[in-house]
C-alpha cells in the first residue's frame, strides 16, 4: 500500500472508488464499512488533504468522513484518527440505475431525491438519465413536476451542461408546458434551443405557439417569438441551397404559425404587435392564405388602416375560395372602419346595397321555390352566432379546459416529422378562428347573402344623431325600409329611432325625423305623435305642442285619450281654460275611448326591466354607454404612422403638432407610432424621453390609460439606450397596471449592451447624478434577476 505521506508528496488526487480499492488491495480484509455511502462535493480534492488533516476538518465540504464505531484501523497511516471511521460512499452508476428504476415505476419523489444525491455527489448524471427525468416529469402533466423539470434545464444551462439536454426532450417539455398553461417557461426553452443551435422544426414549435396563444401573456410571447425567429430569415440571410442550413430552413415560420400568432394578438388586443408581424411577412417570404387575408382585415380594422382594407378588398372580391363566414368577417371589418372614420355615407351605402341584394335573393329564392318545391326540413336557415358557436366553438373552449392525456413521449419520439403536433396546431388554430368570428356583430348571413344586423342600425343612428345629420338619417332609414319592408309601420326602424330620441330627451331630433317621414309620404302611427306630444307637455314647450298638433291633424292622425288628457292638463297648468275646454270638446266629439294606445309605454317599460333587447333598447344602451368617437384622431394617426414607417420623423413631429392644434388629443396608438419610429432610427433617446414625460402628464391629468404595447416599446427603448431610471418608471407603471413583461427579452437586451456596466467596485468619488444612475441600473438588474 502506498503511504499517505508519499501520496501527499506526489500530489496525487484519488476518487472515492479508487481510494477504497486501494484499501481492499492492500490486504485489509477485515475492514468493514457499514451502510457504505459517500457524499462527495462537486469539486474533488486529493485524498491526502483529509487523511492527514486534524479531526475537525473531516466535516469539510470536499469530502465527508464521519467518525463512527465499526471501522477497524489496521494501517499505521490511519493511526492518528481516534475511534472508528465510517466513509459514506455510493457508486454513481448504481445511483443512476436506481434513478432509472424509480422513473420506470413512477416513483417520482424517490427519483428526485436520488437525482439530488447524485447532483451533490458527482454532479449531473449521464445524458440518458437527465432526458428520461425530463420526459417523465413532462408526461405527468403535473405542474410541480413540470417546474422541477424546467428547473433542471435552467441549472444545466447555467452550469454549461447543455450537452446533456436532448433536442427532442426539450421540445416535448416545451410543448407540455405550453399545453398546461405555462407559456413563459415554454417560450424560454424554445429560445434556449435556438440559442444552442438545436433548431426545432416549425411543425413542432407551431403547436407550442398554438397552446401559448390561448392566454394573454402567451399570445404576446408568441408574437415576440415569431419576430425573433423571423429576423433570422429576413432579406434572404439563410441560403436554402446549402445542406448545412437544412435544420435552420426547417425552422422557418410558415403560414400556420403566422396565423396562430396573429389570431392570438387579435383575441387579446395586441394588434399593433400583429401589424409588425404583417410588415415582416414579405421580408421572409410568407404567402397569405384565405385565413390570413381575413386576419389581416381584422388587424387593419382594429388599427384604423382603411386604405389598406380597401386594397385588400380587391383580393377578397376576386378570391374564389372564401367561405360565406370569411366574406362576412371582411365586410364587417370594412363597415366598422367606415364608422371609425365617421364616413356615414359609405357605411349607409354598404347597408343599403346589402339590403337590396338580400331582397333580390329572396325574390329569386321565392321564384325558385314555386318552380321547384324545397323540403323545409333540409333547407338551410340563417346562420346565427349561437348556431355557429354550438357547431364550432367547442374547439377553443375544449382546448382551454382540455384534460385529455397529452401525447406520450414514446409516440412523440416515433413521430419524427412531428405530424401529430402539426395536426394539433391546426386544430387549435381553427378554434381560435371560430372565437374571432364570434366577435362579428354588424353583419349576419342568410343562405349565403350578407344582411345587416340591428347593431349596425344602432351605430349608424347614433353617429348620424351625434353629427347633427337628422335629414340624412331619415333619408337613410326611409330607403332601408323600402328595401326591407317591416311587418308594420309601428315596427319600423324609423319609429324605433324616434321613440329612442324621445326617451333620451332629444325632442327636436325626434320632431325633425317625424317631419322628414311626413314629407317623404311615409305614414306613421298615432303612438309616435302621442309619445312626442306628452314629452313636449312635460317639458312645458307650448309652441312645439301647437305645431305638433297641427302636423298630426294634417297627417290625419287621431290621438288617443291619454294624449288628450295630457293636453288638457297642460293647458290647465298654463291657465288657458278656454283651450282646455276646446280640447275636451274635441275629444268628446271624436268619441275617443278612455283606453288608448300603450305601445310606447310598454316598450320603454320592457327596456327598463331588461326585457327583449330590440332595436330601441340597443340604441338606448349604445348612446348611454358608448362615448363619442373622435374620427379625426384616426386620420391623423394614419398620417403619423405613414411618416414613422418611412422614418420621416420630422414630418411625423409636424403632423403631431398640427393634430394637437386642431384639438385632436393623441392616444396610445399615436405615441406608439412615434416611439417605434424613433427606435427604428436609433439614438433618439432624448426625444422618447420627452414623449414619456408628456405621456405621464396626460396619464395624471386625464383618464387615458396606456396599453401594454406602448409601454413595452418605451421600455425597450430606455433599456437599449441605458436610461435606467426612466426604464424603472415604465416597469413600475406596467406592474401597477398588472401588465405582462417579457423579462427574458430585457435580460438578453441588457446583457447585449450593458453586460460590463457597474460590475466593479463602487468608485469612491462620484457625482450625485452618477450615484443615481448607478442605483437605477442596479435596481433594474435586480428586477431582471442579474445580480
């Protein structure tokens, strides 16, 4: 046996296994090790560092040697140690076998404890064990085990052991994390895979993207991932002819992935981020399918891009593969955009064209029915939101609450082309598209023919009344009635509008509409005149009462008893007893029964009690709840957006100044265009700081709130430029508003541009501004988790 002093002199480091083999080879047959376990720290140290060391050092971190009865020393090298020694040792290979057995038997707690023992003794186990742990914990669908699996990945990457992580197990773990509603770790694993140049195919990561897009943070991250991945392919950076680029080409975003990300942005309101994706599409060569055309229409409508919608209309009208549902969505977007811009002529003309085509189709259908009788049971009826929801909405609803067991890792691994994940991505996309279609309110479809809903009448009437265009409103409603004749005059849209004006106290507008109906030769029921007459009496407007009575007599309208009673009471209050007696005499001569028409009172009562939501009820609710829209803001936002997109920031600043001078208040979309324009140029941090100051003053003085997209763009600019105190202000505002922040993106950004900043000791001499800047940077680093 080699003496310990000789070992020490030669500086030889022995592992525990070699150490005990030396003991056994030197003839120590009687050496007994009870419960032989050895816990070894991650850094191995020479045996001679603890053999000749004094007894208190035996509890050090390098090697754990515990005193215990039962270890009989027969060598003079250990004669200095009093008592018997138990060296706790364990074979790593045997430990790996036990971990594997525990996993196979689904004893995850035991497997985790054994893994931790191996980690303390000899670091990470071999690659096959690590990947088996990851896939088994992922397949459990249990969030605590998923978190442990993700923690293993993070620790392996931190210790530069990413070579132990397999590409397929990481893709599978990311997929399960996304499906279980954990989009942040799922996206982080995808980003790490790309960083490690283990490029996942688009058929695999599009399924991860699909499940991420079912939540608001996940939808935002999905858009960020598309932007990050798409950046690699912009302007032909990757040559597809080179075989070495095959994995990278397989990862390139396709139309399905783009549709998923864009639909998620629409459903959760991040439409300006979606427009950034649309701008990137031609640069990476993505072609639009029919679904993508409709999604583009929704994005342009939300962002007020009416000219883009008009350009898109040519493709929509020429397309032969669009369904009725898709046509309905596009024209709903176009109609909504006309209303946003206050273009009431274009909106009302669209409604009239739809009504005319619907009437022509009904006449054609009626003629065909006479010639060829149709079985009513088999004829299709109107497509309603409810019926569509019953047929198709199960996709998204079931997806969100999907408790079906996910794809096992064995099935996943056998599917080398990820066809099952691709099919699942398409299924989730269909569910997302159905939910997007459920937001269509202005247009419905009956037998493939577009028809306006009551909602569009409500919005048009409100817009006409707010702009003071009573004559135009009456002309539109009269034309609409000619195209779509109601069952009775009392049930016409114009009567409902007049009654709504009376309820809101807009008596002059109601009277003007009545006059327009009378001049156009449209006969109106007595209930409308009676309702307006009572309202005039209640408002004590004597001149209008006289004029309305004259108009009613000219139109041959016979008032009811309640109207006469109101007139008599009104004249008595006015102390005009002569006129009151005259009205009473007229009532007796006309033999008016005491029970008059009660249509209006019943209608108002039904609305107040939450009864049937007819046109009048919807109009009342729309006018009371909705705020007036400043259509000029959309026009100026488009101008500013155009200049910012072309990087003509001086022109954009002039447009913003002109916008303010005309009395249009800039909104979040205005500021977002300006910030992204400055960021595209680069170096314009002072200008963004000035905008941020203006935004803060507006937020404190008004009720305007800034959304996640705007604050995210401001935060990105400040972190990029090193304006840390301003960045902390934005973070505070976002956290106060409970907005999601992609910390991974900002951590990467900080490390890219400010990695070596404030890493040394604090200088002894600093100005006050330097101290504040250092404190702000350290605060941001702490928030990012970089301390």
